[in-house]
């Protein structure tokens, strides 16, 4: 009995904590970048794919 009450309370907590998603909203896509897939790349803060340049990496030991 105690386990079923705890399980129901846990399920209710998850149901209330789950964010409401608008199904009709547009999905944000990244900016179109013509980047060769064979070149090293990474993503910036905005999620856009940018080419990786090792010469611009901050190396504290040097």
C-alpha cells in the first residue's frame, strides 16, 4: 500500500514538472553554412556549426 501511494505521488510529480510544449511552434534551425563535412568543425554558443581552427585555441602552457 505504501509503495503504491509513493509511486502515484512520484508519477504525479513528474506529470506536473514536465514542460508544456507547443506542438504548432516552429523549430529553430541553425544558420545555413556551406562547410565541407571533412573539415574539423564545432558548434558555437548559438548552436551554429563553425570551422575549427587550432591556431586560435588558447594554450595556457605556452
